[in-house]
């Protein structure tokens, strides 16, 4: 039956995607070698990519913000946070902010979607946990994106958190503290 074959193919593709994401989660335990990263340049690339995909992104680079970081981990985390803001932002513009005070770099991804219920702000970081319970990848995903993002952040000594925004929506905040210098 062609319909059963098509459904089987979709199920196999979904299983392959889940396996790939689960492997990415397990690799998140390893700390990546640091390189000097221009956070403004990285955010510009990610904003441009989201715009090319049809999203409205408000981003304007501020003062230079260079810092040592694992480039792939940082790009994966920020890509996930921006992707979530686009996916769940109710079609409204998302805003990217990069602050670079001496003690830590802080990157904020802001959306004006329905937000996350306060009692679930931490639960969404658990593997396979989804606010939206359908199996649809376009609306629900696999429930691994934020788990992977947190795993990568913790492996690199960074902090990732989700906060409710006044007026509605969510703020995803990534804090990259500068390591204390010896001597």
C-alpha cells in the first residue's frame, strides 16, 4: 500500500533525525577547544540566516565583543535559541542583544510569542520534553534542542536560561563568563 510505505518512510526519517539529535546530545559532554570569537559577527551571520529563512530579526551590532569560546558549541546553542524564537514567536520580530561587560558576555534572544508557563521554564531543558505534544516537527520538534543547548553550555562553563518577558514572550539568555586570570 503506497500510503503505508510513505508513512513508514516518514517514521524512518523521524527516527534517523532523533538518533542524530541524541548523538549530538551525548557529544555535548565534551568541551570544545576555544578560539577567539567575534560575537557580533556570529550573531550577524545567524540573524542573516534566519532572515533568509523568512524571519524578521532585529539585530544591530554594538561595541566590539571578542571572547574565547568553542565556536561550534556557541553556534549550535545560539542557532537553537534563535530557531526556537522564530518557531514559537507567533510570526512577530525577534530581537538579538549582545552585551559585553568586563565580567561576562550576555546574549539575549527575545520573542513575543505566547511564552512558556513559569512552572515549565526548567522542564523544557529535559530531553524529549515538549510543551506542544503533537508529533509534528514544525510545531513540536523532538524535545532535544534545549537539552543539547544546556548540555553544551554547561560543558563550556556557560549559563543558559529562559525567562518570561514583561508584555509576553520569552527571553533566552546565554551568559559566557570570562575565566578568572591566574596571577
